[in-house]
């Protein structure tokens, strides 16, 4: 009779425990809410590509309005489309964004007390917010299209440094800041806009992190969520791909560039060395941009160069037609009347021709985002009153943009 050997029993027990741990880990990864969400997003994107002939205009859209990435331009397109098609927007009751408090991502709890929560599902979410996939998923329809935009890190940080007056905080120009040794800054309180600000909007805090692997893992998660990440430097190409993804028409993505700074507030022609310093400081944003730029170029290749150039040519013709019909001058925004007036003295705006101030398309494309969101808020209030008073004969005034 063979003798019992305790070491064999220990080996069996350890092997069983290890097998159970591996199975549990796999199950956790598969069933983790974020991984399930990402898996569903990839499936939805695949099904859209699988049935190109069954193209129905999309109305449920989440747009991550990244700061200083040309996002006002894209937002204006979404605001117009939703306005023209009487879609519902997830907009705050006070202010024109969900950005505050800046240190916290978006929470679905902020939606429950909104007057227009009675509508149920919202169609479009396109105001500033710090991204949290769980919370956004909880307030948007399951078939929503997720889009975002990123910008080349050097030009993005130059815009951020100027627009938010970081030169006052540091007492130096961007050129000097880019070349200085910033190691000591990790021992100080760095603002969220001062390092990797694009990732911060995406919900990734890369202010103090030096771990490349951490950034790459977070970027891969984002890649699994967003159907399209547009590129600021390729705005026309981005809008053609957006139009195609949403099954819209080219006229729906006609645009004027919004929130553009005047040359007085730009540090142009940064040297190669200065650019290296900025990318090194924002190396998380650099990884983010390189990842989605490479993916975007693959999407362009799949779309076809000749087809893209034809679409861009048509888009430019539509833009020029609207500009010639509506605009008399491009000038400092503060000189303009509302709703064309921006709060900053650093940006340019569009003065409309006499008699065109009331023409719908002219007012829509020239309006600044804060005025447009405020107008849509009034429109939503009116809908709420109509829903509550639907059995009365009260006639309600039409909302106007002011």
C-alpha cells in the first residue's frame, strides 16, 4: 500500500487554488463594468461597419468637448443639428457646462434634478465635462455614438499656456518654460491644465505620473470606447468621417472656425528644441495624440484619398457659400453684439451682414457656444412647460437666441 505523502497534497491544493484564482481573474476582467462597456462599444462600432447600406442618421451622440482642441467648432455643428431636428440635449440648468467642479469627473447624480430629466433619454451630450465612462453610459442611450477630438501637444499646450494665462503664474514665456528643468515641480501643486491637460479631460490624471505603461493602458481603454477620435489639424477630414459615421449630409457639418485666438496672443514658430521640451512635459498627451493620429490615418486610408478630396471640396463650397451670404467681417469678438460676442478679448468672431442677424443659418454658425447653449436651455424649459401643461390652451413664446 502506497504511503501518504503530505507534499503531494500541498501541491494539489496549491494547484487548485491557482486554477481557481486564474478563472476568477478572467471572469472579473470579462464582467468588470468598464470592460463590458468597452466590449459593447466595439460590437456596436463593428455592426455599423458591417451594414453600410442600412445607414440611418444617428441622433444619440456623446461628444467629449476637449478644451483648446477646436471643440467649439464641432460642438456648434452638433448644437445646430440637434436644434434643427428638435433633439434633446443634456445641458446643465445653471451655466453652460458640467465642467465644475474641475477636480471631479461627471456624475449621473447631476442629471436627476434637471427640469428636462422628464424627457427620459437625452439625444446629445456635447458640453464640457470631465469624462467618466460609467457615469456617461448611465445617462446616454445604449446606441449612442461616442466621439472626441485631440490636438497635437505642442500647439495645444501653446494655446493652453496663452489662453489660461499660465505665463502670469510662472512669470515667463512659453519658450522659457519649455526649456527649463521642471523636475522640481513634482514637489509642488501642479494645476490640472498645466500638464497633460487633454488626458485630464478624458478622465485620466497624468499630472504627476511618469509611467508610460499606465498611459498606454488608459489610452487602450479609451480606444475601446470612442467610435471616432477626430484630429484638430485635420478638421475637414475629421468632419467628413464624422458625417459618414453619423449618416448625415455634408451640409450638416458645414462650419466656421470657433474660438480662434488673434495673432497677438500666439507664440508662433516655436523651435524644434522648444517643441521637444513641451512634448516631454506633456508626454502622456503626446502618447494619446500619436495613438489616435495613427488610427485616424488608417481610417483615412480605408475611406479613400480621392473620395475624401471630393468631399472636402464640396464641404468648402458649402462653407464659402454660407460665409459669403452671412458674414461682413471677422474681428475681435468683444466688439460684436450678443450672441456673437465671446467673453475673452483674445478670440475672433463673425460680424453678420445687415439684415442677416435674424437669418437662422447665419445666426447659428456665428453664435458663440455659451449663447447657443443658453438659447437651447430656454427651448428646453419651454418643452418642459408644454409637457406639464399639455392639457391647457396656453400659448408659450418661442425661444430666441440673445
